[in-house]
C-alpha cells in the first residue's frame, strides 16, 4: 500500500467508549499502520483493502472526504459500529 495513503490515515481520533471519549493514535512506521488505543501500546493494523484494516477481529475502515487526510474511521465489531472523528 502506498505510504502516502497510510499517511492520510495517521492522526488522533476521538472514539466514544462507554460514555466517555478515548483517543486512538494512528501512526505510520515504514509501510505499516499502527494503532494505540487509550495509551495501551501500539498494535499493527493488518490491511484488508486500501481503506480497511483488521485488528484481532475488529474492522477499522478509514473515510476520506477527498484527497486530504481521513475525516474519521468506522470501527466495526460484533457489538456494532462506532464512528471515531479525527481531532482538529
């Protein structure tokens, strides 16, 4: 996957979680995307498509409103779908 595409997903996102907001940090190292949820440590996101990644059964799909960075991602689990918005 092009590093430019991965770079468009990197950033901090606000994730609603049980009545509070948690920060998910998305970073790029080389040609790999990593996830750090609420400071718990980096985990590798495995690519499924150009915009979707898998993390231990959780589906993370990044959404872009054009050629710029992702505006949000959708986190899909067996419990449902959560929208996480990029921090300004």
